[in-house]
C-alpha cells in the first residue's frame, strides 16, 4: 500500500533520530502516531508541533548515551557531560569570586568606592538599574546549577544554568535600545558562546537516562571551594592584570592541569572523551580571554596588565593544545 502523505511526513521527522534507534523502533512509532487518525484525512494532516519537539528531544537524548546506545554515543554523552559540569564549575566559581571581591572592595575602600558601586544600580534609570542588578546576581545561579547537578536535581540545574546565561544577551540587545551604546561584539559573542553552550550542553547531556553527575576527584564542596580560593588568590595577588576574563581563565588553567596530573597518576581512569571535552572548554575560554585582551590593545594601561594577559593567553593555548593531543590519542587508542 502506498504510504499516506502524513506517514511520509512522520518518517521524515523521524530521520532526526540516529540510525540504531530507527532500526529498532521506527515502525512501532509510525504505527502509534497513525493509529488514531482516519486514513481518509491523513493526506491533509501534519505532525503536531509538540510531536516534532518530542522527537527532536529524543534525538538529542539518544545521541547522549541513552540506554542501549552504541559505544560511540556513550563516549559522546560522557564527554558532553564532563564539558557541561566543568564549564558550570568554572563559571560558578568565577561569578562568586568576582562578586565577593567587588562587594569587598566597595565596602572597605571608603565612601567614594561605595558610591561608584551603588551608582551602577541607581544612577542610570530604572531599566539600566534592573539590568545591572540582574547582571550582578544572575551569574551566581551557576553555583546553584553546579550543586543541583551534583545532587541529581537536573531540572533545577537546567533552569539555573539558563537563567545564569541570560546576562550575556544584554550586550547583544542593548544596541537595539540605545544607539549610543557600542559594546564590543567580539567579547560579547565569546562570552555568550561560553555561557550558552555550557547551559545547552547541560540541558542536552543530563537527560533522564543519564548517569549521575560525578567529579573526577574530590567532593563537590571542596572542589568548588578550591576553585574559589585559587581564583580569589590570583585576583588579590595580581590586581594590576585582572579583568573579566581573568577568573575563568585562571580556574580552567588550574583545573585542566589538575586533570592532566590525575590522569597521569591513574592511567585509564579518565572519562571517555574527557580530554577533548576539556579542550573544547579551553577553546571557548581562550576566545573570551583573547577578546578581552583585544579590548586593551592601544589603550594606555600598565604594561604589567598586557603582559599578564598575554602570558595567560599563551598558557591557555598551550594547555588547550595539550588536551586536544591527549584526546586525539585516546580516540585513536579506542578504535
């Protein structure tokens, strides 16, 4: 019998699913979708938007190491989960450290510094004040996402991560509202990519069939505290070279080096695809670091500032390259 137009449309949508999944369940799914629809009306019908969205979500989940998936998809899922967890950790610690240092500076350096801190919320109108408050507080939700993820509260983790990423959209939207505003497009784009790819990776990889989130070593609280201490110490000790990219770059350098050291001491214990996942995160942070540094080229700033930024950029590039090489060798060894 010639398939109806609706059946053809369903099969087209089902091509979003990976081949292994279609081989096992495509016929059953098509029968389920068509069972309550009269044959005479099938040529005038289309798949419902909710059904298409459900199939798209299933297509993502089935590629992220769902039950019964091939080994290659299991590796992909574990790599994306490590990327998401590491990215959320780095941004959570950076947000807490930056806000804590900002608040400490405003309350300990006299009334002038306190006025400058409060002025960003009160002196630019209601809209800009609300946006400034959101940009200061919403990134703290990365910490909520981190701890929720490690306590298997996936829905809370997804919601917190998406809200934490929202402030990165403001620099892209503000030129539409204020023609005099000219945020740097490179830095805004790099920051937005880091935040939104982290949030979307978390949403995609930690589905209902995903294994519990686990750190390679240490308890969630101690690892988070260690990241905060490292970032805070670097900000305090080298105050002449810090900017918005300094904290996440420092956190990634410390975490990436620790991961490589742990892998050296425990061969074969790393997450499958973990090196490539961290290399991808390093590439995103390197983009933020380079875009931030480019803002200061040609600006009269202390020489130590530019030297520190260049050294950190070089270290990020070397670590990212090392992780990519290790990841490539891991993939070759698994074939």
